[in-house]
């Protein structure tokens, strides 16, 4: 048996007081796809960054192909045959695919000769791995799925034998993800080693040969994928048993709290995004809006939240007595936006500042022009505890939290403010299993406390698990409404615009 | 109006375009690498001063030119250390460079020459003013056309030839060499360059040094070719006009040359338009002087489409977690 492609022993890395990696051992066999799974902030990305020379380990040794090495920068990693596909692509957008691939491996001071050689090699790689990328396309014009293939091409072009992919499917549609897995299969067939970092259990089960589980900076287990189960992995990740299904009782819908009637949204290009949408959300129920991303859910959500334009139609909120209340967002209406970076957070602000953002004028956070910093801090601490935000440091910039923990900060802010009506967009996008469970439970609790919740999500499983009624949108229109017991097929038909599907 | 197209006005245009073009290309190297350079003006000024001061004291044009370039490069490196190594704010650093240059030139100039900041006239051997008349003088005998060609193309200072040769050269460097490709890449996405195993810092320093050399030539043009000696604040906003031309040209070399020629044409026409009447109205001098600026605002506001700056411009590179 040949030496393992990668062997890590006793790797430790700290950032200040935070132990990102603690005494990690990892063996990756040649020619396999090895999954590394763990919650957000478990230290997966740090470990891979050490392997790619972005950071130096404080302690521990690295062996590649059986030989001990030190990887002091990316250049060293590349020459050892390690390539990385970063979560945020490292591409120069105005450049062509060819230029991006050549960057750093131009083959001489002048570009002409290298360009011809690169083109030949690129065409060979493309054919071999079914990458389907036009070398002369401008990268910025390509969809993300193809940009990711350019990243893979870059690594292969540099002669990568070991390919690290950091959360590769986070930005992909299911189709693109399937194509990626086919490519990874090809790579394995050619004898390459693939390290796949993810927090999605489905992917691990679908494609990997071996899997290692990380939790809070430590490597807690390694398994052959064939000999483990989703349940076991989930438990290892979170450190306790996880309910993959949401347990909830019957809903007790009360009075109507939110009513949307005849809502139309036409964007600046004159395209109708939402057509004649009418819906009601009652106290004590969760209404889910299902649909393939881009079918008007976002525009509907924004219109209801008061941050997007309404062309015609109305959105009304009702108070406890059932009387219409004046339209006052932040007073009784909580909104978790779909895109936390663009709308949910100011990433350059501290966590505690983000924790009160939008509510900063409330009396509890100070009077007059001065803010009560103590109250802000206390609020943030409370939120962090309630939602298990890691690290629980109110004085850390929002940008320095992992995606899932950022999401928890936003959710905590909107939920803990005790809204009457909560509208939630993609509550668990980029969030790990343990946190998903907690977020789902919190939403159910809120429902049982008599709040009205409108949920938009592209995860059909999530919609089905949480909603008491499911509204399906297609091309800006509400296609129909089904109960939570509807099958995936029924909903799927509605999502693709077939109206009779619900009756069939 | 036709007199604006006279040979003498076109000749002025070419000569006035030279320092602008050199400065504009300087900005192009720097900004393509992601380092905004508000300090072009300061570097031009200090180079003009250094060229004049060394020219007066040493009496040798080439030593003076070398001094101008070295001084400008030194100032460029100050900008580099502040913005690249210490990741300071590029605009603030650029403004500081401008003040530093203005102040230092005045103080040192006064200490050296006691002429209120001016330098004495450069001796003839320290000037780089004209072409070699002897070599091409036969053209002047070929009638008015020959004379015009001679005056426009064969009787210019060395800076004119350098500046206009730098245009295709810069294009070639940017789009046909490895250095140029990396330079463009680092201005767009330094993280991509870093992960490809190339030093972001090294690339940006080289770009900033290129800017220093070109600003040095631009300053030397002012004090050693267009004038002979240093006058207080003689750069007179050319660094800023060059920046406007750079945006106007969307950071591309050939278009930069066009923009600089246009601005230089307006500047050259200034004196000829003074006191002229159009439709019975006398054109105010102030309007003529303001024309380049008005033009920039109007053109940028709608006529050239979106000018997209290098994406990483102005942002110091910090490795992300």
C-alpha cells in the first residue's frame, strides 16, 4: 500500500485566545474522496488553510506522499501538488478563463507562447474531466457553477494531485452540484485525491469514500462512509443526538395578522415580478412560500417588509383586537432578510452593535442622543446564549463570525424582539445541522406563542417540516396552496407551474 | 477659430500634453495595480524642483534628470510604504505627498537660492529643450509643409518622444507580458494573485516605482524643457488633470494619450481664445481656463459610459481568514 496522500499529526492553531484547531490528526488515502464535516466554526477551513499554506500551524507535522514537509505559503503548497478551490472564488472577473488559469503559471515573461500552451493543456483537461468551459469567456459573465469549474481547472493546470474544495456546493443549484460531483468522481478515477469540506450530510453520503468529523476545533472521528449513517455523523458533529425532523404539535390559528391583497411588483425594467399575490397569515401559524429561487418570492418578501417597491395592491397588519394597525415596521413586524450580508448585518460593526441594529431607538437602549452601552452588551450576550452563537464574543466584528453564526445573530435580533408578525427569508441558508435544529425549534415555539410567521425558503424540506400551510409561487404568481401533508411531487409540480398537480 | 489649428498651436498642444501624458501613465501603472495615486501632483512638483536644483548646481542635464527621477521614486516609495506595507489610506497618503512636495520644494529652494522659492535660470547645458536642428534642418527648406512637419515632429524635446513612445510600450507591457497581466490581476482581485503564489506586495511596489519614474520624467519636462528653472507650484494641477484623463480613458493607455492631447489642446488654445468674440459675446478667460474641468465633469457624467475603476483600487490587501 502506498503512503497516504496527506498525513497530519498533532496540528494546532490559535488565533489569540481562540483555539481554531487543537491537536488534529488526519490521514487521507491516495485516490479517494475524503470528506471533512463539521459545524460552522468547527475549524475545517482553518485546517485546510494550513494545508494550503495560508496559515502556519503553531504545532504539528504535515506529510505529503509520506514525506514530511513544511508549507510556508501557497506557492509551496502548489509545488507539492496541492490545489484549493476556495469558498469565495479567487478569480479575476474581467479576465478570460484562459488568463485566470494562466495567472501565476504564465510560462515566461511574455504571454504569447505560454498562452498557446495553456490553451492546449486547458482543452485537454476540459475533455478529460467534462468541465465544459469556454477558455475565451470572460469569467465575470459566467454563472457561479462554471466559475467554480474554472477554479478546479486552475488547480489541475498547476498539476494538483490533491484537490481541496471548501464548501463547494454552498453557491450551487442542485443541478450544478450534481455536475460537480460527477467531476469529482472523474478526478478520483484518474487517481487524484479530493478533500471535500462541507457541512451537508447528504453530500458526504453521496460522494465520499471516507469522512472525518470535526467539532470545536478537534477531530472527533474518522469513518469509512459506507460504514456510517447520517444519524451517526450528525450526532458526532453536534455532540448529541439530533432530531432531523421537526417535532411540532397542531397549529391553533387565530385572527388574521397579516393580509396581502392584489400585490403587484414591477421592477425597473418593466418586468412583472409579483402578479396579483394575495395571502393571509394568522396568529399561531407558519405559512411557507415554496418555489424555485427567482420566482418572485424575494420581491414579495421585500414588499411585505417595506423595503421593496409595491406597484399596486396593499399589505396590512392587524393588532391584537383585529383592527388594522398603522404600517410600522420594527413595531410588531420582525424581518429576517434573505441575504444577511446585504441587508441583515453591517459586517464591519461589532456583534453587539448588530444585535440592536434597527432597534437602537428603543428606550431600553438609552435615552436622548446617548446609547446605553451596558444594555446593548447585555442584549447581545442574551442573544448569543439563546442562539448558541460561537464564539460568544459581543465585541467581535460581525464579519469575523462564520456564516451560520452571522445568521444566528440576525435571527436572534428579530426573534428576541418579540414580533407579532415575523417574516423570515432563508432562515438556515449556510447554517449547520445543529443550528438548523435550534432555529427550527425556536420558530415553532414562536408559532405556539401565537405569532404569525411567513417563511420563504428554497429548501423544500424546510418548508414542509415547518409550515402549516404551503403557498407555491411560480413566475411571480401564486400557483396554489397545499397542506403540510402534500407530497414532494405535488409541490414540485406546482413549483414548475403545473396548476392541476395539486388536484391530481 | 481656425487659428486654433495653426501649426504653432498644435506644437504647443504636443508640448503641453507631454507632462500630462507621462503623469497619466504613471497613474495608470499605480492604479491598475490597485494603489490609487492622488500624489501624482506632488511627485511632479518635487521632480521638477529636483531637476532644476541639481541642474543649476551641477550644470549637467542628465544628472539633473536622474535626480528628478530618483526624487520622484523616493516619494512614490513613501506612498508605497504607507499604503502597501502599512495598509494606510491611499487618498490620505496621496494628499500628504502633495503637501510634503509643495512645502519641501519651497523650503529647500529658498535655502539654496534665496529667490523666494524660484530657482535661477538653468544653464544651457542643463536644459533638454529641443531636438537636433542640424540633423533635420534640411526639412525646413521644403516649404511650409516641411517646416510644419519639422517643427511638430523633429524639433521636440526628448521628453515628447519618451512620452509618446511610452504609450504603445505601456499597452504592450499591460497586455502582452506576464508582469502586465499580474499587474492587472492584482488591481482586480489581489486574493487571486496571492493564492496563485505571487506576492501582492512585491507587485504593487513595482507598480508604484513605475509611477515614480514616469512622474519624475513629467516633472523634469516642466522645469527642464517647457521652462528653464523651477517656479513655485509650477505643476499647477497637472497631476489632477492627469487623473481626470486617466478616468476619462478608463485606465487604458491609448485612450489616455487621446485624453491628454485633448486637455493639452484646450490649455494651448487658452491664450488664443482670450478676448475673442463668439456670436457677439466676448469669451471670458475664466471660462476658457475652466474648460478642461467642465469637460471632465460633462463627459464623465454621461458621454463615456461607466468608467469602471480597478475593483481592488484603494483597498489595502489583508489576508482573510
